């Protein structure tokens, strides 16, 4: 027989630990908790330092829900560390994942790869729009480390590219968490390219990734990845890509002066990060070792770009987080 709720006032995450109401009441008495009032009232009386410790474990969505449901919890959030308050106010998350990448069900701000080298995986966030008219930024932080390579940066937004929640792993129905292999018209989705997407490749009508200007796939068909600014992989070089149906792939960005190519640190361990900022159309990135690179390719007026992350041979979990470095220090 399926287990039934022993008491409608016991929250499900507590009830799962008890087999009967009497067992719960005995535990509550030992903890000095009243069983004549709703448990929410008891939890509201938790010391603020305890709540603050709990808050460090919660995703942004849960932090906002907690603050909205109880005045004591809201007060505790106001007194929580700056990093927790910053995360609570961060409204952005990964919205699409393709090939071997999947968005975490419990926290859509976290995405991970499946460990495959080819085609790897790719994810983007269409909730955070980067443009020349508004300075903004974001930070990518490793939450679970893994071997392999990561590539990260921004890509030119293509309307209609976003996947459905189910395709992004929103309901756990997709084994890879990626976009479905074929579209309604039988063509392959650009995100099926995996890490080739951020590298500016092309996928033909047969679903093969073209790494050069060769045709393939018969007459017509296929998709071209958007333009991109990124770094990563084994070389850690800072690159740009301007793909077309005839050619594609990354080129080394030579920096503002045209003579200064750059590299940034790999994200290897939990807590490693890189922060991107777009100021007046110029992209800069600072890594956890303190190195900074400014791309020489500028975002044009009227363009919208989005944060993009790619995996090859890696299962690393990466959080899309708010920027921490003062924007004006990048100028």
C-alpha cells in the first residue's frame, strides 16, 4: 500500500522521515517544537544564523519563494551574506540545452554535460540579453568538477532557437536533456552540433557537422551556428567565429590593439569561475586567477547576444551566476 500523509500539517520533506503522527510528535517534543501549530510557524522561529546557513544551499527560485512566504524568512534573507542576496535577486537561468548537455531539474541556473567528446553539449540562456546599449555581465562557476574541456562565452541570439522545457530537461523526459534530434520538418536543430555550436560550425541536412567549407548533406538544408565570442578548450585561446554556409570555425581574436592574442584559465575545480562583461559593445572576461582579456571584436548596434556554454568530454556542472566584479573596473 502506498504511504499516506500522516498529518496534513507536516511538510512532506519532514513527513518522509516518520512512519506515524505519534513518532513525529515525539520528535517535535524533543526539539521543543509545538505540534498544535503549523510547522511553518516553528521553522519561522529558527535562529537567523541557521536560516542563513540553509539559504546558502537553496537555488534562487527557492530563496525568493521562502522570502515571499514568511516575514521572518524574508528578514533572514535581508541579513544573509551578500552572495546569498545577490543569488536571490538573479533572475537568469539556462533556457536551452542541446546534444549531450542537460539543465538541472532542481535549479535551472545549473547545467551539465554528459561526458561525451563528440558532439559534446551546449547550453544557452535567452533570459539574459546582452547588447551594445546596456552594459551587463554574468559569471560562470563550477559546481561539480570533472575532466574534459569547457568552452564559454556569448553567441548572437537567434530567435526561435530556444528549446522547450521538456527538451531542456525540464521534465526529465529526455535522456540527454538536449534538443530533439530532428525538427518537425526533418531537419536537425543547430544545438545538435554540441560544442561545435559555440565554435561557429555548420550542421548539414544529414545531421553531420561540417568543420570546413565542404558541402555535404545534398543540396541545401542544414543550419549555420551564430557568430560567437568565446574561449576554452585545451588551448584556452580567446576566439571569435563568423560562420557562413560556405565556411566556419573559430579564429584567434587579437585583442583591442590587433596584436595581443590571449588565453584564460581553465575551470577545473569546484568554485573556479570566469566573469564576462559587455561594456559599450566590448566583451571582457576575467578568470579566477586574475587574468583578463578584452576581445577586439565588437557587438554591433541592434544585435542581441546570450551567454553560451559548451562541453566536450566533460560532466562538469556549471552555474550561471550574477557578476561580482564592479563593472567600471573593466573599463
